[in-house]
C-alpha cells in the first residue's frame, strides 16, 4: 500500500512537470523574434513607425509623377521633363534659372526679342512661330514632354496643346510682379527642380528687401512710358514692371486711379493728360520701333508741353531697354530692373 501510494505521487509529479513544460513551450512560440505578431499603425504614423500627415492623400498620383495646378486646371507630369517648349518669352528665364533650356520657343520669328544673355544660353533652339499663334505642327514635330503656355494668349488652343504633351497654362503676357514669381515657382516644381527654384526666388527676395531699405523714405511718384510716337502708352499699375516699382516703394501714379480704369497692360493718354498727372520720375522704355533722331531724342521731346513736365525740369527722365523692362517678365528680368533702379534712379534721389 505504501509503495503504491508513493508510486502514485511520483506519477502525479511527472504529469505536472510535463504539463508545465508544454505551457512554457507555447508561450515561447508566441514571443519568438522570427515570427513577430502583426501590429496596426496608430494614427499619425506609418506601419514602419515614421510620422505621416493624417490628411495626406498618398494616392493622388503615381510614384514619380506630380500633379501641377495652373490657371486652366491640373496637369500630371511624369519624372523630370527635358524636351520643353515655351510659348512666352518670360518662361525662358524660368528654365535657365534651374539649369534647363527650352527646346522650342515662340519668338515671333524675331530672336532679337530675347535679351542677349538669355539668347546666347539657348542657342540652337527651334522657333515655333508667333507668340500669339504658335505653330502646333512645329511643336508636335519636336516631340516635347512639357509645354508651357500663356493663359491669356493660348487658352483657346490649350486643349490642342494638351494632346501633344502635358501643358501648363500660366500668366506672363499680362502677369503682374507677384504672379510672375508664382509662375516661376510652379515651373520649378513642374520640371522637378523645386529646391533650385526656391533658392533663386529667395535670392531675389533678399535683393528686393535690400533695395526697399535703400528706398525707404523716398515717396516720389513714377510712371512707365512705352511708345510716344502718336500718343502716350503708359503701363498700367498692375503690369509686371509697374508693380515691381510699387513694391520697391515708389508711388505708381495709376494705382487706384479710377480715371483710367483697369486695363491689361497699357493706358493710352495724351501729353495733356500726362502733364496733369505730372510724375516726379518718368521711365521711358525704348526699342527698335521708337522714332528717334540721331541724338536719340524722340519727336515728343520737342513738344513745349513735354518740357513742362516736372521730371524733365528736374532731370528725372530715364531711358531703359523695353525688352528688359517689358518683355522679360521673369525673376531675372526683375533682378535686372532692381539693379538698374539702384544704380541709375535711386542714386539721384
């Protein structure tokens, strides 16, 4: 009896040990590093544990592509475009600023419309016709991977351009200063050169702030005048160059002036109306089309009313290149104007 009871106790201990070993083995399998249990990411983190935006839509575009918003909608651009056609002159600089050059340019079949330094950098480009009516056939032959069009000029052919290649529509012809900077930023993103364009824009803003500091306290009025052969052609307050002068700190006389209304680029006025405004500073934009004598004087300079202008009497009349101050609507165009304003205009104030 005693032996049987001892045997029973021993068997019980053995069974208990076996049971404990089985339980331990099951627990070990659950925490094995070779088979980790899956975990769900918490809000605000990815499955790898890195932080992500709770509102980010990661399905917006395929990998390696960008959806670019522009004046006429949104365009998906793949990779880094290299074969680029531009249909306004101001877009040339935007590409050069990030180390690219256009394959095709709508240049009105007049290369001299492009400022000399930019023209030299894009040597070998293909002309694709008039800015107002570019040749779709010539553009198609170039097999572009990106077209940059002007909203005001090309909105009616945007659909046709988009059939040739992804097309951005941005303001340049009638762009003001801020719209020009915004367009440059959009182009930088579109060609996959955002960081490079950010540096260009930041350098320009630094230059602008420095000039604003130098111009602080100068409250003189100014007007930009183009053609004078038959009547005065004055740039409107919202034009690129006009708004740049206002940003520097000058009083552009057509700002909030209801008498001349709101127009895209030019205000036509007589010399009598100009004399009524009588700006402190007049900036004359000159080009090949202006009538001038051998001494560089315009016919209007002989008009007695012209001689009555305050800017004439105080020698605050400045002659600048129309291509640089009117056609080159770009960050680099703005930089040229800032440099010339500092060296030739502010030094006489």
